[in-house]
């Protein structure tokens, strides 16, 4: 549970600062090492010590060079991963490139299109299926998202919101409290435990305005007025942007199994179990200032994925919607799921992902130790150049009360053991140790009071046309985060990171890595 404090040093009643947001799930016990790393180092040191005890100094020196190198690979962290894991990831990455596992071409582009309802998606998206649920109120047949690897079922909604850029500190604090209430409510339910928020700041192609103008333009208008209007449209439209907002909620197969059986079993039973939760989430999202909540059909989700890979496709899709005489209420018409993915995606480079004539760089956003305020992620969505797109995704997983209690007990026990050990050996307690111990006590008190413990991760990406200098735009995103957050470029995994940051399918929260908040 995140702790919140005001600026207590100056006594100012400024914006609320959220601290304690970066508690690692796997903290080191021995000199910052995990038990596995400590045992590995002990095993590598054994041959050296045995050779030294036997007086075989040349053998001891040889073992020291060999095992010391292996120990460094296991222990030394490099940008979030150990050197040994970097080596393994690099070998697998290069193997995939050499064996041509990485390039992607859709079946339609290859001349062998499959069924329209069958998804044709690359990478980690290949494990997802998208069955249609029964009709949900007036919104048609909601498209379910089934992760066949993790065994999760979810649904995605498109939201409209006025934003928080012009809100006062009191209004932002009120929205933050309501977001916390939403997460606590998820923790009290047994069906849904994950919620992902996606924001995409995309170039405004002007399609809606063009369709409106074509329908309302007076053919008798003077040529000078037409020329002035065209010049204004070109000047303003070239720098205009719009914001897309999505939310994805999901629950595990284990949690859905019992209510799904009571609702008839199968896909329909799981859909009804989710629908009961979606009703309550609608009201809580509107309490956050959301004006409309539209749960996506298969065609709507296909468009969200398609425009994620290819922002230029939004113009044709928007024009088709505006000129369609009678939209299908069940969502069966529209873009088929088979056309949701990219047409062509070459082998991803180590530091970027290329797809359908666009290039993207994705990061994970690391929260600062000093804390952050509500709305501080906004600068990451501020487009600096006309034509680029930025995306931001926040993935939450609310732990059950039992799991939260176990987590805080482990944290308290670990801190007590390390504090007692240092005191027994005469070492002084550092400020970091005191802060960690205080955070563990605060978390335990919050969980005991009924608050939720939340795992989270934040991902951001920037997308530009393939002919642009991608590194320049990546540097602008890093500059916008400088002084607020630390961006960790997810090298060797840019395709998966892009899915986490830009595509509203609920994928992106690791199983046992990240932070507890």
C-alpha cells in the first residue's frame, strides 16, 4: 500500500506526495543478494577455498579467475537485469534473428488469409484469443480477451475524459482518492484483480472535421473564404492531437471458475461473471470524471489494436464510421479481428520495434524514491513534434487480503532480521535501512486497516514514421521524464514492451517482478 504524506518540512499545504512506491518484490537478504545468488556465490567460492587450504595456489588462482567471472555475471546488475540474464537474452535474441523466427508477415499479406474472426497477431499477442460474449445491455456483444498462457479473462472499454491538466490540487487529490477506492473495491471482489489504463496521444488526422465540412459546406461560398479556411485547416490541423483512453479489466481462470459454472459454464458463463463486475466498474470510472464508458466489441477491439500498430489507419476507419448509414448494434460489422495486426513487422532491433511503416521505442517508468504527485505522468504524453505519437499504460494488480498480509509479514521479518544482524555485528543503521523499515511498518498498518496492496508497472512509448530519426524522438521523451522519473529502455524486448505500452489487451504486468505500492 502506498503511503501518502504532505511536505512536512515546510508545513505547506501543497499537493499530496505519494511515497513508498518502489518497494521491490524480491529484496536482497545478504549484502543485497537474493538467496539464490548468495548460494551460487558460495558454491563458486568453495573450489577456491579448498584449493587454498590444500596449498595449491596456482589452481586457486585459476579457479578464482574462472569462478570470479561467473560470480560477476550472476551478481552484477546492468539496467535492471543481471549480466548472466543479459547474456542469455542476447543469445536467444540473436538465435531468433538468425533462424528468422522474429520477422512477421500477416497471412493476408502472404496471400493466404484465414477466417475473418480468427486473430492474426505477432509475438506475445499470438497467445490471446478473442471470443464474443453475449449481449451486454445496449453495447452489443462484448469481446472477451482470453490469455491462454496465464489463464486470464478480460474486457476492454474505450473512455472519454476531460483530462486533469486544468484541475486544482484539491480536485486532483479527490480523483486520486477515488482511484484508490476503485482499487480497494477490486480487491474486495473475487472475480477481477487487474486493471490497466492506457492513454494514447495521437496526431489528429482531421477526418471528423473533413466529413462535417463536406456535409455542411455551402457551394456558393466565396473563393477567398474557401482559401482562407483551407489555409487555417492546414496550419492548425498539422499540429493538432487527440487523446485516446482505454481501460482493460481481467481476472484469473481460478477466480472465474466457480461463478462461471453457476452462470452456465463455458465462454458465456465467464462473460456473465465478468459482466456483473463491469456494471460496478462503470459507476466507479464515472466518479473519476469519465464521461462515457463503451465496452468494445470484437470490431472495436480490432480497431484499437490496428491503430496501435498503424496510427495512419485511423483516418479510414473513422471515415467509415461517420459515413456508415446504420451501425451494427452487435458489433459484428466493421474491422475483422483477422485484420487487427500489422501487415509487416521485420525482425525487431535490440533498441526499437518497427511495424507497418512506423517505428517505436518503449520504456518502463521507474517511480522516484522521493515520491510523486497525481498527474505527474502527464509530461510523458506531451507531443513535441507534429506527427509523433506517445502512449502511456499503467497496469495494476490488487492482491488479495491474504497475499497482502503474507507480503507485509515477509517484509517485516526481513527488515527485523537485517536490523538485528547489523546491531549484533556493530554496524550502524543507515538512512536507507530506517526508511525501508518505516515503509514496512506503514504497509503493515495500512493492510491491517483494510487497505489494498497493489502491484503495478508503468510503460511508455513513442512512435514515429519509419523515415524519421527515431533516436531524436526517444531522447525528447527521456528529457520530459528527466527530473521526474527514470526511464528504463527495454532492450531486446521492444516488441513485447510495445504491446504493454500501446495495445489495450491487458498484457504487461510481470508475474513476480515490479513493485508493490
